C-alpha cells in the first residue's frame, strides 16, 4: 500500500505554467444516477449511470505579479474561454482536463497577520484524466 500524500508537492498548472502561491485545491467528481421507470414496473425501479461532472476550487495567496498563472485564470473567466489544467497530487501524479473558471473571489483584510487571498472556482469541460506514473 502506498503512503498517503501530504500535499506539499501538490500544485495547480494552467496551460504550461504553475499558478503561483496556490495553497490548496479540491475537486468533486460526481456521477448522476438516473431512475428509468417504465410501464409495468411493480415496486422496484431501475437505475443507470448518467454523465459525470467535475468541479472544484483552487485557493491561493493573491499574487498580482503572476501574469502566466493567476492572471490567465482571471482573463479566462472574463472572456468565457477554457484553460487546460493539471491538478498535481505530488511531483508525478495528477488529474488533467479542460476547465472553465466560473468565479474568482479575491479577499483582502486589514487585520494584522492577514494576507490577500483569491479562490478560483472551476468546472470541467469534457474528459477528466488521472495520471499515476
């Protein structure tokens, strides 16, 4: 059995560039189960799997100088364009696919010890692949 991953080597790549200052990302992969009733069914229903989808959030410390990462995500949100993305679990294992950025939520506080953060919400478009090399 492989050891659990602590996340230190995780990252989020948009296009070919690692998005700066990402502190965590999460992904929900779901498959809709559809009930298929028909005339004559008595008591039991039949289910089939429908399409799957995937979405999540990448949280980062806001880095206004990251023109090849955070700005690319921001620009894709505004333009409504897709981004090729890789979500690294460690140095060699990752999920990959095409995403739409659906929201960006910057947050800045004057509280002592706080730094600016930004959350990028995304939704997958098409196939999600997992590489376990």
